[in-house]
C-alpha cells in the first residue's frame, strides 16, 4: 500500500517511515509536518492510507481528516496518538483505527490491514468523545484545481448564491458547495444570520445604515460591501451591535 505519514515530530516520521518501508514492505510516498501540508499531499500523492498524528500545529489531525474525506478518492486514515486509556476507549467505541505512541511494528501491521475510510459522522462523534472543540478552524475550497484553506477567523461573511456559497475573507473570495444552514449550525458562535442568504462574522460588525429604498444594511470591517438585513433578523442584529 501507498502510505502518507503526517506528524509534526521528525523522529516520529523517521520511525514510521522505516517501519512502513523496511519492515512491512509498504511504500512511504510522502511526509508532512502539519495538517495543512498533509491535506495537500493527500490530494496530490493519492495514498491508500494516511498515518495521521492528532496534536499538530496549523491544523490538528481530526480537522485534517475531515478535509481529507472530502477529496474525490479519499484514503483510509489511521490516527497516531498519545492519548491515555480513557480516550483510547473512545477511539475503540467509534471503530477508529489508531496507533499508540511509541508505535510497535506488530500494531502498525494490524492497523494498516484494518484501515477503512472514515465518514464525517464518525469524525464528528470522535471530536465529541475526545473533548476537542467542535467545528473546523478552516474552510476548504477548490480554486483553479487546487485546494485552498481559509482560516475561519479571516472570514467576513458567507453569502448564498444559487447552489454555491461565496466566502468573503481577508484576501478575496472563493466559492464552496456547502449549505448556509450547515455553516450557521457549525459556526453559530462566530457568525450571525442577517438574511436568508447571508451569515456575517460577529467580530466584523461595524454598524447599521439605510439605503435610498429604506432597506437596512450592515457595515462590516474588512469589506466595503454593504449587505442587506431582513426585517426578520433586524431586531436581533441591532441588539448584538449595541452590545459590541
């Protein structure tokens, strides 16, 4: 099998590479030191399996796995972890393959054979069981054939248009194929609905004004665009702004 190794510790990557290639006769096709790099390599190298550390900088293993599962032909994932027995029981309950550090050759061989593709529901359940905060820290978009990760903290608003959602962020705009309803549910602590077709970042709210047609518009830090506020959402939005 073709195996991608994603771990922020160089010594851990070296050990896994030797076990995968020299001892178990699989092909270690690449290595990454953080989740973002791991996601890009998973797309470009198309491995059969990703050995994925959980605690990493930039983007942790659980969020990386969620993004990997959106790829056209996602690989199986085996988590590498230093969690204690209580947390490992949660992995077992979710039928998630894992390797406990320090990783033993025999356990790696079993995990590679058992590796199966994970679905989003299992990953969400795993987040809750091991105590990681819910929700992603990045939105993943495809731009001119390449994956682009936009940090949630850099997003100004989401705007639904036809079957796509426009993500306006600090460096521009991208289109994604996620529903506004699911985004609202996942990021309710950071974004507020102002219209049936728009969510705006709470920390970007700058004020309200009216246009010549007497429609309420919201001003947002990070963009010159004014977005319309529906009558249904106006009172709640006004209250949020007065509390800022």
